[in-house]
C-alpha cells in the first residue's frame, strides 16, 4: 500500500466513525418498530444485519463505489460529473420505498457533505451543496460518502466497505438502546459480520447501477410504520 493510500485510509476512518455528528444517533431506519413488535431481538440481530447487508447494504455500496469512481473519471473540468451524481441520488431515493428512511438518509447525507466540506476544504463539495439547495435536491448518505472518498483518492471498494462499517455500527448502537444488548456482544456481532460486510462491498463495486438488485420489504415496512408507534426513541 502506497503512502497516499495509507493516508486516504486514515481519512476514511475518520469519516466512517459512527459517532460522526451527522444525526445517525437519531435514526433507527425501522429497527425500533421491529423491536417494538417483537420481531427483532438479541437472538436474531446478527442474522438480520447479515441479510440487511446482502440487500440494502449492497445497493448502497454500489452507489457509494460508483460515486467514488466518478471522481476518478470525471468529465473534463466542468461540473458535468456532478449532474450525473445528482441523478444517482435521485435514483437511490426512488429505490428507497419508505419515506422515513429516504428523509433520514437525506438529512444525514446533507450533514455529512457539509461536515466534509468544512473539514477538508474541498471546494466542489460546497458547490454540490449549493446546487442541491438551489434545486431542492436531496443528497443521500451513501453517494455523498463515495463522492468524498473519490476526492480523497480512496479505493472505491474500500470506500464502500468503510461506508457499510459506519452504517452497521450505527444500527448496532441504536439496538443497544432498544434491547438488552451489551457492549461485548455488540462488538462480537460487528466482528462476525465482517465477511458479509465485505461481500456486500464487493458486490456493490462489481455491479453496475442499472443491474444492482435489492429486496428489503420487512425493514421498509417497519420504517413506514414507525410514525405510528405509541412512544419513540428515534425519528425514523
């Protein structure tokens, strides 16, 4: 691994931190509903997250990796590549069935892009934010993570894996507030999920956006039912 690659890895590690202040602690993406309805608990959480990675994880990894590669192959010196990136954000939003999950990812995506723009000083990130606000476009977290990874010259597969690491760690943190899940068990689950995480990242990297498939009906329905819960810890 070259010195530049090692440096990019360190930068990715910072942005992949689940404690990054982008609002992840406020969203469960439907998992609160599943716990409330007795469908999810410590005994089946690992299997659920493995399935989540296989479906939703691979889909989002595909958009993350493609966004990272887009910067490597950007079209000339114009902002044409940003137009393509905005189109991918619209596509991913259309492929997310539950409004609650769409809005959560959009809120986190905007905060992530704003934080990354302020921390890195990369001018194009501010341009993307300005264009999105002017056109009232939602920027999703996975493409935003990939876009930043591309400007950091990170490997697209590694960027996708780092994004999934952040996502799963955030969901596990949510579950620790929803069920009897201790720190050690949560870390064991995260460790055991590494092969599934890497497979999802590799699938996302090796599959074209037009060909990636995902079916995650239970999380989508749970997310849509979340506003109807009697009491809620999370926004989504």
